[in-house]
């Protein structure tokens, strides 16, 4: 993923290098199970004084074993240009953490955001979360599985971007975890852990509103998981649908590096529609 991200960075930097946003970098929001600081970046509009902007927490993907918040600075700035506060946390990656530990950290990032929202001119009653790939699993699981302690209505809505792992139990029953990509560490061999990490099993009438994006050329397992997730969600959110884009998996997030993407206005409209 490094090469395509670098190319998009160069293009987008030439386009938005002078845009009016502010970044607060490397803010510690929790400690991991080893006692190490886990940090996040916050992006705000520069015209943020005395404002009460909606907040978007973005969780990046990377197969649960790669990723870095600083690679997504352009995404953060682009969303901030749409008059919102954007929070992008790091989380401890496999093999140094399993999926439960990662999800606990994402829940801590949500709690940190709620408590500190007004310090960064954000509205603590208007917090949304988004995740791409593995970030889709981590974000939805942290919000929807009650074991992580996020109170109902903390999150106003969820933007799922080619989400992976939202029905991981079904996937791992067909393809049991091995040492490849550290899946034996990330997921263990325990089907109950797979189920607890699969947000499809926690859909109910209290689930926050969704907007779901799926790549037409993405991985088959992601297509199947999102189809199953949508089917389970429909009884509670009859108007929800998948927005199918003619893209592969990685370009589904790279489009957010470009300030002219239609996705930003769609996100704003979605946020505005949620009361």
C-alpha cells in the first residue's frame, strides 16, 4: 500500500498544502497492555474558535498488522476543510496485540474524544466514526459490542468504507487462522473470540445509523461480509443501502486523499441527516 499512498500524497499535497486547517499531533489517549503510550492526531478547521463542529473519528486499516496515523494526514485535513473535527488514532498492531486489545484501544479513543471534544471545538453530542478495511471491524466492534463500554448514543453514526472483518467468524470458520499475517495471534483459535469481534452479531435497534461503501472490485470476502451485514441491518434501518463504487480495496480509502472527492459532501450530508 505504500507506493499508491505516496503517489496520492504528492498529488494531493500540491492541491491543498495551503488549506485552512490545524493539526494537533501525537496526543496520548491511553496506554496499551505493555504500558506504552498510544497516540492520536486531531485536525480542526483553522476557523475553529468558539465553534461546535461535528466530530469524525477515522480508524485506518492494514490487516490488523500494519498502519500509521500519520499516513492519513491528508484525509484528516480534507475532512476538516468540511467544517468538522477529525480524530485519527493509532492502535497497537499484531503481533504486539490481539484484536480484543486493539478494540479496547479504539474504545478508549472514543472515550477520549467524548471527554476532550470541546477543547478542540468539537460537539461531544455529535461524534461519528469511520473505518476502512480492518478499521471497519475495529470501529464497529468498539461501538456495537457492549463489552467495550461505549454508552448508547455516544456515536451518532458510522461510515463503513470497504469494511473487513465485520463477519469474521464466518470467514475464519472457512479459513482458519494461521501464522500468515499473524492471524493466529490476532484472532487466536477460539470461535467465541471470532464471534465477539464480529459486529454483525451485535446489530439491534440501538445500532447507530450507517452509510456503507463497498468496492465493486474489492476482495470477495469483503463483498460477502458486507452483503450479510446489510441484510442483518435492514430490519432496523430499512433505508440503509450499500453504495457500490467501481474501485478496488485500497483505492476505496485513497479517494479520501483527494479534496475533490464526492465522498466528503456525502459524509456531510449523512451527518446532517442524523438527528
